[in-house]
C-alpha cells in the first residue's frame, strides 16, 4: 500500500474541519469583521503593520511551523509507531491546536494586540500575570536552545544519504556548507525583497516569484560555491569545511545563530520578518505540493519508495535512545509532548499574540491565519511522519537525524516527479533550516517583548538589554553542551511548550467566561493538556533524578541538573496559574 490513501484521507479531514468546525469556533468566540483591529488603529510602520492575509499567513505559518512539525512527528513515529502519532496529529490539530491558536489570536486582538499575558493581567490576579510572563519567557528560551542546536547540526556535518539510482544502491553526500550558503541566500533575498517592497512600487505578487526563482538557483549552485569558498579561503571560511571536528563546528554555528537572533529580533518587521515569511511560506507550500503530487504519482507508478512499512504501525525502534526520560517512554503521556507543533503548541499563542495580532487587518482574517495555519502545519506533520512510514525496518539504529530523514523523504517525493535527487535532498535540508530560521528570530523577538513587559523597559536600549538577557542562557548552554544537546533538551522543551498551551487555554477560558461567551470548547482541551503535561513533568522529574544519581558527581550531570531545576520551576509556576484561574472561574472574582 502506498502513502496516497492516507495522505488523501488526512487532507480531506483537515479541509472539512476548516470549512465546518472553524466556522463554529469563530461564532463561539464572537469574531466581528466590522471592528477596527489594533494593527489598523495603531499602525506605526514598525511593530504594528497591517498586511493582507497571504502576507500575514506566510509569516505566521513559517513562524509556528519551523522544525517542530518535522522533528516531533519523526521522533514520535520512531518511538511509538506511526499510527498513534498520526491520530494525535489530526485530532489534536483540529480539536485543540486550532482552537488554541484562534483563541489566543482573537484574545490578543481584543486586548490591543498585547501578548496573551495581557488577558491574564486583566482577568486574573497580578501574581498570575507575573508568573505567566516568566513561564512564557522560560518556554521561549527552550525553543531557542532546541531549534538553534538542530540547525547548527545541519550546518556542521557532512551527511551521506543511501539512495537508489536506476534500481541500484548508491549514496549522495551533502556538505553542511551547502546548506549554509542556501540559508545565507535565503536571508539576503528576504532583506532585498523587504527593502524593495518598502521603498519601491514593487508588489509581493511580482517580487515573490522572482525571489523564489533566485532561491532555486541558490540551492542548485550552493554545493559548488561552498566547496570553492572552503578551498580558497580556509583561514576565514573554514567553518564550511566539515573536516573540522563536528562538535566544535556545531558549537560555532550555535553561537553564530544566537548572534543572528540578537540582530534580527530588533530589526523592523517589514525589513526581515514579513518578506522572509513570504519566501519561507513558499518553501512550506512547495513541500506540501511535492508531498501530495509525489504520493499521487508514486501510487500510479508503483514506486516502492512510497510503500508503507506496516511493521512500524504501533512499534518503534529506539525507546530510551530517543532521549525522552531515563527509560523507554510510555505512550501516555509522552506521545503528546513529543509531538507539539503539528498538533498543539503553546509557542503558537506567543507568536499569535506577539507579532501576528499586530498585522491582522480584520477579525475575519483570524480563521485563515490562525485556524488555517494550524491545519496546514498538521499537514506538514503528516508528510514528516510519512518519511518514517516508508523507512525500512532497521534503517535507524542510533540517535536519529530528523533533518536527514525529512530531506530524504522529501527528496523521494521530488525525485518521483523527475527532479534531480541530489538537488531534491538539498532542497529538503534547506527547507528544514529555513523553517528554523523563521522561528528563531521570531522567538527571540517575542522573548524581548515579554521581558520588556516584565521589566517595564522601553525604547531601543530596553529592547537591546531584553534581547541580551533572553539569549544569554541559550548561548551559555549551547557552548557548554556537546553536539546534539537538542535531543536531551527536547523532552523538557516539549513539556514546557504543551504546558504553556494548557495555560493559554485556561487564560482564554477565563476571559470568555468573564465576558459571557461559551467556554466548553476551550475548557475541555485545557483539561486534557493539563493532565498530559503535568503527568509527563512528574515522570520526567523521576527520570532526571535517576540520571543524576547515575552521573553525579561527574561534570556531565550539569545538563541533567538544569533539566531538574527548570522542570520544578515550570511545575510550580503552572500550579500557581491554574489555582488562580480556578478561583476566578468558580468564584468569578480576581
């Protein structure tokens, strides 16, 4: 059996949800297209920039998607089997994730495009407000650490892909420097497009196809350019040469990405965030298109690369090697924290209420931008999971490389359509890294917003200080940790992210209740997410403590101690917020 029937059913269910359930959610929320949005009323050309749906959707989609709907489904599929992962992606994205994202965006718009914390501030106690800010800030730090290290790994290593060419086994080697060149071109084209859209009469309808075409050229020539630079300028550009020790390269790229985030997070939205969102979204759309068309063509051609491995339906190969806890993880609750983006993610609420709400021209845009983007992300997660569905049993025997699995899967889809396999795999690697870029600087910008709100500092200096404080711990942790630290960190990242989603749903429910709107469609997902995340957090604490006992007093116990400390803090902060929300909901008082 090929992938197409499963892809078709998933796409059909998501499409039905958009046209039916999304309309009901908008009605229950009380969306009113006639109201003036903050983006229009407070347009300042910097943070508040009203934009058409394709522009806002592109930026929002790429910011929330990133590597999350790729890494999470691949890890979950390799650990629990692809059937449980697929069910969670579809049901979670519709009943929980899309409701969460729409509620957060709508609540932000109705609170002058402030962060989701402003909802808590006005409808709960000041203690809950401060705690919520801290919780969000810590969660954003986790996002930066996890995704920066994933991207640095793809930049730093020489990857070899086992492929089949004309029915014969072969291999394709991709130097990380080629991915770097492609990523650099991606950012430079975004800057140029932003400047042209801002200061000329060029429209995105014309500028975007040109930028995408140039990106295609950049992907094609990037391997030869990277090799030439590494050969001609080894002293200056030796970081493109994978002959260097991988761990050292990885750390260098970690810090380079942190520096990039510090600059990009304070740049005007029109200069980088919006144009980069357009180009990045095109990568995502192309990925979906290649997946759909490739699965259809593969079915009719009888391509064996599209055949599903049914041995992986309910079983995984890696267990404890996935880095989730100290032993093989339980399906409940760890499936629901391993797959965050793609089903439900608290980070989405921070994006929706941080940057997206400042660009929405009409409340009617909430449906396509928030609900629609979540369902599109679910489809990305389905295709990422499909890369696991077609893997042969025993193909993965050590720590996985999600970017490589994704790139080879997308490469197979594209190759079926007659596209050169080397180009296709490189396209997959670059698409993966571009997704992460989109999240990293948005995440840093959001961390700046939250910390400025918490400390009460404004202006450029306040933004610069807040950015430095947000990136200080990620920079230290990534420099001090060995290569691949992201996998050890993923479990706490997933738990904090999903717990943030639960707390966001709780905050939205409090606001809806205090304004006389229905709450059940928000409260039920909040209860489910609280149950799963608190269970995971407690089990993780036990696992981390056992790891600490095994490692102490060795210096390698440092990251484990960090995980224990953060897990305890997250649990305490979440308990405070939930207790305060329960008091408001039950007694109707702040």
